[in-house]
C-alpha cells in the first residue's frame, strides 16, 4: 500500500485543466451524472445532450480528475473567474445568497472585484466509479487475474479525487492571479475541509439551495499556509499539480503521511 498521498494519487488518477473541448465535455457529463441523475438537483429534460451547463461556464476554468487506466472522468470542479472587463457582474453565489451577506465580515477581507473567484460545481460521480469497478471486474474475469495496481473498489479513491480537485483549484488560481475564493457549501463539508487546513469564513446564514448551503469566503494564500503547516502530505500534492511554488515546499522537508480524510462532493 502506498502511504504517500501524492504518489497514490498519481498511481491511480490524473488531474487536468479542461482546456480542450473533449475535456470540457467530460466535465459537463460528470456534472450531469451528479446534479441531474444521482442527486436530482437539476431537471434531466433540460439537458438532452446529457451535459449540464450554465451561463457561467464561458467565464470559468474547469478541472477534471480522471481514472488513469481507463481515462474515465470521475470528478470535476470549476472556478468562476472575475470578469475584469465588467467587474460588477455578479457571481452565482451573489445571485442566490447576496441579499444575506454580512458586509462587516466581507469588509475584513479587503478583496477587489478583480481578484476574487467562485469555487463551483464541485462534483465526484459515484456512478462513474461504479462503472469503472464493473469494468475492472470484467477484465479480471477475462484474464483470470485480480487487478494488481488498482484498489479492489475504486470508491476507495473518493478522498483522493476530491483532494486532487482542490489541488487543481490552487493551480488555476495561481495562473489567473486569484487571491480569494467564494464558495457555497454544506456545513458538513465545511467541517471536513477545516480538518484539512482549508478554513472558510461564513459570510451569511445557511440557506436552502440544492440542499443546505452556506456562503463562505477564504483568502487563497492563508489556505496554502495552513495546509503547509498542518497537512504536509496534501501540500505536496498541491505542489505536484502546480498549485504552489516548489521552492516553497523544498525549504522544508515534506514527509509522507497515510492519514487521509474523506471529502464529500457538494
């Protein structure tokens, strides 16, 4: 068993920025599976091509995590970028939660409209993982051998997929000079992320939008510093996917760890 988080991730998974049209379609299909089929948040009939999209996709950068052997997409996230030509264009979170924002808390962060982005459409498809599992079982029966490098059940990769998506958010933010994140998340997800060193600050009450969600904000550099201090195994993965300068990690030795916390999609 591999105890190094980054090595384990790269042995079974790959994280990519969805630049090509193919990868973007992969992202939209994962979103359809999660938001329309698995959770029923969106009406399947509204997306006859089985790709869940909205008007913010054209202003976003998407990331996809794929199962390495099969190239099957299993997780997706997007970062809705600031619109620097129209900085007052509202983010999705502002459209749904903005009337309840606590302005005194927001003012403490001193961000501008051009350096904040929104973490959105964070989804891991259990349906896709089930399909991969069935494929692995079928292949093992044909070859009369058990898979030697794959987990017995790809669902064991759920926490790795989620952490890979988060690592990609740091990489995208670095590339696009994003200093702050908005996010709307379930309270249970917020607690789990806090245990990973990812502490968001609530900026409004919990509301009913695709389940119980609370608007949050965080400073990206603060998140990175907390992760480097408290979860060095996770910080190494972030460095490996380009979400933090390698030299920063090399100044301190980053030991491996087999402690892994499951992060649920929202």
